[in-house]
């Protein structure tokens, strides 16, 4: 009888050990993405939710990368338990794939890549790390665990074009442009249409720099446009150099991405600007909760993603009133900044087509849409 009791005690001890082992392995859970496929593994209870941001330029540029970094700060301030990694001045191209994969291997469950040239490298990284969610800004390619996001900058561009059209006296506006991709082309077109609404004689001369952030090159391009007779400068890069060139010449400046008026306060007119914080927060919360899907996001003025910066001193009250009226119509959905049909650079009316693959200029633009 004593031997039977001993055997029973040993058996009970083994059962208790097995139960404890099962309990210790149950802290880790999986979340699902579009289609219900398992795509991400949440951190064990008590560990931070890791999110990474990759920027093409320096965050001190007060431009594109700065705006995204401000959005990451909003996420950090409003999501308990989040841990943010930020990498800046990461070149576009194949080498960026290693950066994305290193971040995924380090346990980041959500990775944002904030430049067009990251698209294919991020897509490759997403294939190699199916349990990580990847988000690409300004692109169009996606997969089960990768999507893309952007916003209707063309709405702000149109309004800033109105300010430029009212400001110019030579009827020539210079536009320092980055790369001939649809994002840039539709911005130039919307800007030109806005300028010509208030000044039908205005023309927009485009110079391509093939840069996102190269202040000396962008400043030189602006100076060349000023030398050619432009008295307002607009841009699609991240530096303030074009505006500083315009201010030095006593001329006007339309910026981009953020309120950069501090760099050229007298020449400053306004700019289309970004507010990424709420979108970053909602995306991170969805990934953490397991409700994220790979639907693309395209924000508007109506939801606050796109806005217009404060006006500079040379923008008249009359112009401000016209812009305010148009802005409200854009928000209400009663005015489209890119009409269909649309008149192209050759003066021929044509269908608007898919704005996300836009490859032409509108009437009033001087330059080559192919770069």
C-alpha cells in the first residue's frame, strides 16, 4: 500500500509540471491581416509594441521627413507601450531592403517606409518577413502584409497655386521639381490650374533636379528660374533653398510639406502641408489589435491629412477670401481640382485618366513631363 501511495504522488507531480509548462507557453498570440491569413506575431505580454520609421532625408529638414517624424511623435505620445525606431537619410534603392529586413528581424511588428523609391525593396522585404506589416508611402504596389498610403496633396497644391497666380507680376512662376513621377506631375498640374484660375495669363516653368533633398542643387535651380524671369518659386523637394533664393531676389515662394515660413518670411506665400499623426496612430492600433487590412489609404483635406499653411504677408485679403471659398468647396466635395475632361499641355481636351499614373502636363506648364 505504501508503494502505491508513492507512485500516486509521483504521478501528481508530473501532471503539475506539465500544466505549468503549458501555461508558460501561452503568452504569445497571432494577429491576422487581409484575407484572414496570419501575418504578425504580437509581443509576449508586457513587452513593447515595436514600430519603425525609415526616412529618405534628415528629420531636421523641416520638410517631408520632418512631417513624417512629427507624425511618429504623435503616435508615440498617444499609444501606451509603443517603442519607436527612427532611421533617417536612408538612400532609396536595393540597399534599403537590408534596412527593412534588419528592422523586421529586430522585432518591429510595423514598419513605415516614407519615400517612393523604397517601394520595390520593401516589397521584397515583406515577402521575406510575412509576420511583419510593412507600409509604403506614395507607392502603389502591395502584398498580403504590405500596403501603401498617401494623400491628396493636389488639393493643397491647387490652393497654393491660387496664391502664386495672384502674386506674380511677370506671369511666370518657377517650379523646382523632384522626379517625373505621377505624384509630382499631378501636384504641378493642380498648382498650375489654381494659378490660372486667378490669373489666366500665368505660366509655370518646370526645372527637374532629380533630388528629394539637395539644397545647393535646388537653390541653383530656383536661381536659374528667377534669372529667366520668374517672380514666384514653387517646389517639390524637402529643403528651404528655393525659398531662400526667392527671398534674396525679393520674390515670392510657395513651399511644400510644412510651414517653412521661418526660412524666408518676407517671400513666403503658403504651402500644402501634411498631418500624418492620426493615420499613424490608427494604423498601429489596428496592427496591434489584429484588425489591420492591406487596403490603401489616401487622405484628403476633408479628413485633415492635407492642409494649407498660414499665409505670408504679401497675400491679400481678397486672395485669402477666394482661397478660403475654394478650400471649403474642396472639403465639401463640390469642387474637383483636377477636372475630367482636362486640357493638356498642347491645348487638347482629353480624359483625366487615372491620376495615380498621370504622365502629362496641363495647359500652362512649360517643360517636359518625362523629365
